[in-house]
C-alpha cells in the first residue's frame, strides 16, 4: 500500500521484476501515471519498474536500490546495522520514504535494527534509552525525533537531515555506544563580538 499525493494505491497481486547484474546502481520504483476520469470515478495507476541509476522524477517513489555484481546474489539479510548500507549485492532501503505523521521518515526496519544493536551493549547512557525504546517498538519513528536525537547525541547543529545523513549519524552513535562515549557537548554558537588586545 502506497500513499501518493494524498491518495492510497493498492497492489492486488505480486509482481516479478526481471533484472540483470551490471555492477551499476539500479533503483526499483513506482511510476505514477496521469489520472484518468471514468464517469464518476478517478482512476490512478502506477507501474513498478527497475531502471539504471538512482534518479527519481516528481511522479515516482523509490522502493529500494542496489548494485549487483555479475555472479553475485542479491541479499536482504544483514550482518549488522552498518551492513544495511553495504554498496554491492545488498538491498538498500535507506532512501525509501516511509509514511509517518507530518513528514516521511526512515523505515521501522532500520530504526528497530538500530535499537536491537544498541540494546546489545551495556554502555548506553540514560539519554539513549528513551530514543531506543521508541525504535524498539517497530513503529515508524518521527523524522523530527530522529534528527533531534542524533543532533543532541553527536553535538551537531543542523536544521534538517537527509535519510543518508540520519542513517550515517545513527551508525556513528552505535560506534560511540560500543566505545562507551558519552553524549557530545553541544557546539557553542559565536556571539559575533570580538575583543582586540593591543
């Protein structure tokens, strides 16, 4: 089920998408056609297609991407959280816009994986538990919460983060947790005043 421009699209049957290993980026996406009117009904349709590259048009939504080497098998089982971003032969869903209130967010599969790996460590700070508990439930975690947590945990000053940014920040946080690092001190903003000494 996909929500596109305020409307719900349903896929009633499975679809087989043929592909050939090229070693280059490929993206699986839904291409939404122009709506048609049939009497009292408005009909909207979308086609699932696999194309080279990673570009999306305004009327397209990403389902996943990958680079498959010749002779390799495309896999969707991961060794650890960082493995979700492995460049070759791995299904990558980091850039998929998952539905959540107000704005799209990371897939619950990603945030739950983060929680699972974080909870394997005994070195978490009390600050981490509130965020990790949100992730562990398997429900979508609001984008605003992810960006606020990662900014506070890493001491970043940022207004917005892409999906790649959020994933990279979560990966860095897991590394810090394993090493027992405390929450970073938030960077101070300059007041703009200068003192000159002669």
